[in-house]
């Protein structure tokens, strides 16, 4: 150990030690250390082999326990996990060394053991202990500079590795934020945007589940909008909470109340973030790891806070776009789609059914005796009848169905992926929904509403869009000529409409 050339060797080895990997490594350092243990193991093996030391141990300082905790131990060529713990008594030699009041410590007469502080960037964070008990070779004052240099190089490498790891994590977090931000602004349609954000949060940050709740347009309740799990499968959940304090912790959260223990109980595995703009509550973003029980790292909170801020404005913009879009494609009286938009969607669904060899059903619904009601009670009453029937139809149709105002008192309903038998069941449901409750007009007149519904299905009854519409219309025409207030599926026995 008196060979001063070893000092230069130590520096060269640490300079060549790869923190990020290299194709040109020295023969001694053959692995890239992705964790502290790798770095410590290779450093201590080098020390024992090249500097002829029996055993070397790294202790890291634990300020909370006021102790030195053994992290890694090399005994000859054996690498072991450290199990020793040294309590630091006030004014003890080791304590004074950690405080910078002693440069090193040689103990265990006759000096077979030495302690060297691990110092980097002005801070001491641990201790290197070297032992020569087996070979009974004492450490001398002449050995200390070499050991101190080794300890300094190791401490610098450790701190450098930690800084590199932190930098990698920061880059990863910025990348995650970038990806989620892209997902937020990828679409102006609200449902597409929410789904894209949930997928990105799960992919980039690894959450078990993401749930998004939105304040409804009227600002009266907080309603579930989307739930997605690790498999990126969406769950159908219908939760709704009135926007009143004390109803639910999430409502209290967006209304400004904090510190609810029901929110904080699972704060390590579940997190709620309010979605707000400057002047409006938009909803709540919830992420959790309840299934895996993995704690949500604190360093993800700034990312999620930034995401929540972006989402609040994006939701508001998406709703504004949705409002403008709805004005351009919906009928102002009934809220149903206009025929221009309906025909576009009909083409899309028809061509999809053709391509996939699927089925597509179409209904045409007519309000029975509407002209008589309109002539007897006036146009305002007629508008009320139209709006009421439209509301009852929309409330009982499926989400996938598309309903439009066909003209006058007729509605048309498109049923994707629906066979004739299923279409008849839905038609019966709509028929009953319209007639189930009388309509009371403004003048207190009570009307009993009924409808007639003609149904046709592709490819059973038609081979083109025009023919599908024609067949449903002919089924409806047959009903009108046979007393109204019923449902009829097209059959080839029905005569063509003249």
C-alpha cells in the first residue's frame, strides 16, 4: 500500500467507472451500476484486490436514528449485505469524525482497523471501514492519504450517481407530463379527450385506475364521466352527487373544503385533484393504486397538479366546442339531430355494416293524429307535443342509437349492430314510453299520446341505404292505413307505397 502509483490508479479507475454505461470499459469495471449496491460492490472489490485489504465496509449515516448503518460489505471476494449498526454516542470519536472534527480514525490495537469519512461536495454522509485482521497488517499514517483519496473518489461517484439518477427521473417526469399534455389537447371532443388522458396517465405513470368526475352543465351535481383500469378497460359507473357541502368528500374538495379524513385515509394509494378554471369548478380527477397497494410517489404530485390545471381549461373548451357543434347539427325544438347530420352518420354505419357483414336497423316513428292536435290546440301545443315525444324517445333509446327529426311529426332512429328482433323490442319500449303518461298542456288539457313505428333491417329487408329508408317508411305507411298506434316490421307482403 506504500506504492504511490496506486493513488493514480484509483483516480483512473473511478474516472473510467461508468455511470451511464460505455462500450469501452476497463477490464476491472465490467458492469453498469443502475443501483448504489452495484457501485459499492465494485468499488470495494477493487479496494480489497488492488490495495491488499481483508475486508471493507460502507456505512451510511442515518440522522433519524443517529447511527451508522452498514450498506455493503466485501470480505475477500465475498460480497455481503451489511447488517451492522453503530450507534453514535455524543462526543464519541466516530461522531466527531462525522462532524468534521477528526480527519480519520485508526482503532483496534494494533491498528488493524481504520475509519475514513465519505465526503463529497463539502458534506460527510457516511464512513468507509477497512480491516486487516486476518493478515495482521496494521494501518499506518502513511496509508491514510491513499484511503482518503479512495473514499473521496467513491463518495464523489456515489453523489454523482445519485445526481444522475435524479436527473433521469426529472427527464422521465417531464416526458410523462409532455405525453399526458399531448393527450389533453389531442382532441376537441370531450369524451375522446377524457379517454385519451386516462390512457396516458395509466401508461406514463402506472396507476391502477383513473376516474374522472365532471360537474354537469347546470352546475347542480358531480357525475362520473369515465373509469379506466390498468387493462385500459372502461367501467360503466353511474355516480352522481349533488353539489352541496357534506354530501361527499369530492364535492367538499371542489367547493373548497379541505382536510376531510375520508379523503386523507388512503392518501398514499389514492389521490383526488380538483379540475378548475379561474372561475369555474369543472370536476375531479382521481388516480389510485388500491389494487397493487403501491404508494403514489410524492414526485408525481407536481405532474398531476399540472395535468389537472390543463384538464380544467381543456374540459371547458371541449364543452364550448360541443355546444357550438350541437347547435349546428341539432334541431332547436326537439334537441334531435338534423337530417343533414343523420344522413352522414347513416352512410358511415351502413358502410361499416357492409364491411363487417353486420346488421343495421332503422325505425321511422310518427306521432298519431298530430295534425288534429296541432289544428285543435294551436302551434304552441304542437311544439310541446313534439318536444315531449322527443324527450321520451331519447330517454329510452340506447346510447349507441341515433335519433333525428325526419320532418314534421316524424322521427327516424338508427340502430347500429341491431337485428330485426332486437329492433322490435326497442320499438316496443319506445312505444310504451310515449303512451305511458298523459301530456298536460298549458291550458290544463290532457292528451293521451300514441305513436306508430315502422321498422326495417339491413340486409334482411334492404340492400342499400335508400331501400332501407323506403322499407321502414312502407312499414309505417301500412300501420297508418290499419288504425295507427302499433309497431310493424317490414315484410315483403307489404305493398309498395304509391
